[in-house]
C-alpha cells in the first residue's frame, strides 16, 4: 500500500464537507483555528508551515465518525484511507501531553492500544505544536488559560486536572523558549479576546 500525503487544502475540504453531519460544527471551527495557528507557529520556527496546518486541520477528524473516543476513530479513519502515519498519529497524540494518557483534559480511560502507543511514541515537533494549538483554540486563538477554563467549565473535573494544567503551562514555556519570546506575540488577536 502506498501512503498518501495530505495537503492543507484537502484537509480543509474534508472539514468543510463535514459540516452538518455531526451534532454540532464547533469542532470544525476549532480544527480550522488549530491548523491556522499551527501554521503561524511553524513558520516562526522555520518549520514546514503547510504540514503544521494540515495536521492541525485533521487532528479532530475522528469526531466526524463519533465524538466519544474521537482520537481512536480519527486514527483508524485516516489509516484506512491510506494516509501517511504522521497524519493518523496526530489524531492519537493531540490530546495527551508527556507520553501520558493521564495528562489530558478529560477523564482518561484505559484503551490498551492507545495507552501503549502514547507511552512509547516519540512526539514530533509538529505533534507538540498541535498539542499546544489544541489548547489555544476555540473558534479563535485565545490564551491557554482561557481555553482551559472553557473546557473545565463544560466538563466534569477529574483528579488529573491540576497535573494537566501544570503540564500545559510547561508546554507553553517550551515554545516560548524555542521562539525566544512569548508565543502569544505571534497572535495579536489574543489581546482582543481577553
């Protein structure tokens, strides 16, 4: 089987063609924001802007199949379509920091394949960018703190919440250090959303 490359244009088409096919389209707007923000960060780091945008656009594509366990659904969906592993892997990695299924916004459940994959997978810089942007995007780019408050207010809190918040802030510092300045400076619109 030949692994297929995905472009940001094709990924965006996949998202737009999904409108109206799920209980709500908020995840589509969020995914577009993640892709656009990932492209900005990749460009600032002299990385492949196109790849970062593409990965951001498709990170939540599993929600087209089913909202529950969308990370597994997205992984299987893109793999079955024949895309390269970097595209379907980001569906699994985007929700978990530090190679730890407990370092997530939601209530971690034990799905052995996912747990082992996250534990043993070496995250690429692009996967880390998607982790970051997933935590900065609603329909628009916001501070990570604002995004976390949004998520916490909509979902039941879990024992892992303090651990997750601390690791989210470490992730931001990691990118601040890579850039040499506050990554929020890349997004002037954040000030408009305070």
